[in-house]
C-alpha cells in the first residue's frame, strides 16, 4: 500500500480495466485480468461480456474464480459450453475484442514466453506451464493487453521461446506471418504502461506509475523505450478502489 | 431393452489400461478429473503412458510424479491459483525425464476434434509465428516428430491462400472421464462446462467413465439433448462418489484448497512427493479409505455447494492449510 492509499496491484487492475470499452467482448485468464474485467463491468463498461476458455460465456459472477474452469465462472452465464465452442465460434470466429495475456518473459515487440526459460526448450532452466489459450488469444483477439511484473530479466530484447505472438519482429512481420488478430495494444506492468507505435510497432512509454520516473522504468527494461510521450499514470479513483476492494475481490484472492 | 451393464469397479477399470497406452483425461485444471481412477492406476503401477492434454492440473501431474508417464503432448499444466506451474511436470521436464511437445489449447481442441470426426487433421489460424510451429529441425522431414508421430506444420489454404497451421488428429487408446451422472448402459450426463470431454471421449478407442451418481438409463433419456456422448462409445462405467477429489465437480462439491495447497508443496521434490503418494495413494486400501485420509465427511461437508450456485460461496479459499 502506497502513501497514496492504494497498492501497485490495485493500480494495475485499474489501468487494465480502463483498456476495456463498453460493449466489448473480453477474454480473461486467471488473476489480474479477472479483476480488470470485473472492475470494468462494475464501472465504465457495464455492457462488456466476459468469456472464459473453459466454456462459460457472459456470466454474472459473484465471486472470483481460482481458474478459468472454476464453477464460479458459470453463475448466471448466458451459455455454458466447452473449449470447442469458445475457441471455434467465439475466438477464431473473430468475436473477441480484447484478450488479456501474461507471461514469464515479454520482449520488445510484445512477444510472450510461457513455455520455457533457457536455450533448449527440451531441457529448460525453468519449465513453465505452456501456452494454454495464450497463443490463441494473442493470434486471434482484435487486440491484446499484457500484464506483467516489471523486472529487467522479465523484459528482454527477445524471448527465449515465443509462445504467444506479439508484433513478432516489428513492422509488417506479424501480418506477413499470416496472423489475423490485432496484436498487443498495451503492456501494463508494476511500473508503467507501455504501448506500441503504429506501423513500426516499436515500444514507447505511455505512462509511468506514481513514484517512478521514466528513467527508472527504462533502467528496469531490457529493451529501448521511447520516453518522449510519457505521462504519469492516472491514480485510481476512490470509486474504482471501493468497487475493487468491496465488490470484485473482498476475499483479497488476487489483491493479496 | 437390453439389461447389459457396463458397470465395473475402480480397480477393475484401472486393470483395463496397460503400460504403454495412450491416454487422455477429462476435466480442466482443478475441475472434474477422474482422480480416484488415476490413483488406482498409480497403485497398479502402470508405466510409459503417452498423455494427450489441453488444460491439465494435478491429474496429469500426479501420474508424472508417480513415474507413470513417458511422453506428453499438450498445452497447459497448472492448477490455477493453487499451483501456477504443475510441480512434478516442471521438475521432470527440467531434469530431462520427460518428453513434451507443446501446442496451444485451440490446437489441442482441433486435434481432438479431428480425431473425434475421423479426419486426419484440421487447420487452425493459431500458432502462426510461434516457436511451437518452428520446432522441426531442417534435417528432419517436416511433419514428423522425433518419436515419429505426425506433427503440425504451416500450409496455405487451397481456396483462399491464407496461411494456416495443420494439426494432426489424436486417436488415443483410452479416454478417462469423471462426470456427474451416468447410466449402467453408458449414457453420460455432464453438468456445467463440458471442457473438451466430448471431443476427447470420441477420439478414444475406449472410454472409461467414473461418475458421482449411477442413474437409471430411462431418466437420462427424458432429456436426450443434454446427453452429448453416444452410449455405444462408452466401454465402462464406474460409480465413484467424490471421485474427482481434490478437484471440483459442479453441483456436487467444490475443489479442496487445503489439499491442492498441500499437493503443490509436496510435489516440489521427489522425497516429499513419495510421502504424499504413501499417504494418499498407496496407503489407503480403497477410495473410501482415501476419503477418510483427506478428512472424511467433516471435510467433504465443507466442500458442499450451495443449491443454485454449483459451488460453496463460504469455502475458505485463501490461507489454505489453516482450516
């Protein structure tokens, strides 16, 4: 908890929620993305729809799920199907506006690694859980928002293993690979919000969280950031904080 | 009306699965796995399984930790918040004790669906530009893995010219499912999310279903639109109440945060996991003794869902292990 009266996780959840527009279809994974999606529904985006890859479509949840397959994702859902319906008809069918992603490594162009750290993926230094739906969301959502802890080793120039495609090597490389969906719009971290320039898809510092300077953010980032347009991340409002704490995560499962 | 019954016991069902078999397991991370049957498989000492999975949790991780698995093909192995990386999986892969071939969930969905439909492959628009597709070394014929099985590769659609990834169908020897209701004749009723159970079942030569309740066949025939697997695809039905514990079964019981937390801790080393196996798999004489070992009716009562919700809203989920 900062002197300002909110924690980094709360600020991140609020910043991520603000990436969601009213009426959008949101594909959310476990953790902070769920906080962001629910907070958005309770504030500026009441008509957004949440989709979970395990099969639940547009529920009215009362409790945070521990995973995307949790029974809690089913409460008053519009539909309960399975992976077949969600991946084919919702995601590959082009109906997801914003997909939330996370990974152990995120590189300069927003490519993610959630498979293996090290030079040989068959004998990795650290084996991670694997793609799950991450690669699918990264390829097929109209845009993605990435959430990550901001540490230099987690933000290298190039990921050890590309599990989920971002802007690949920048420029037109994503389009040339044949990928349909839109690519990363924002990377929300514990220090900053990073976005990507049109056409070149080079990363730039969009905002730095209160308490940090642009130079501090750059020093904790393994690739070069354009700092020219950076502003301070707007603080959470009392209303956003109240909803986050009292309605979205009163058990403090993800807020800690 | 036939009176043939497919009902057998847990140990009898485990005896059907030989070492070296290819297997897929129903459920999703911490939900609706046939855990009692998996414990029976471990007790029987099955070895060298090839497991096909999409979003597995401590179901597949248990088999890995017990030394039952030789090769994995799939997308994700973790127990949600309870275990962000499946611990036995992580350690065994890092130590080079296990072969893994990585796919995305959409790709595994397409692979099981292709197998279920009798097709040799399906295209997906996912995985383009990722290292999951770029794994084929230049000196090997594209389309084959080291193990000689068919492999994904990039192709152009003959109609549109679009790039797609072709993924090979999966046909397994066995699919093991846990569901809410089944009849002795092999009708299956799943409540809540289906996950990928239907496609996994229909891409297997033999389907073994464990169930919370054995119900009358005619009862399930009152609402045939809710039955998604044809009974002639099911080989065996095994009544196993609380058979998914420590995982959840929608409308029947919640996941057990205490046990999943203890599992995550125990599975982080071979020594502590051996103790876990002794306590919860080899020690208890049968499934009922297992349920006593995890806290008996006192614990199971705490997992009971509230009617109309399908889960227990009062379950203590944080600070696990202190309840």
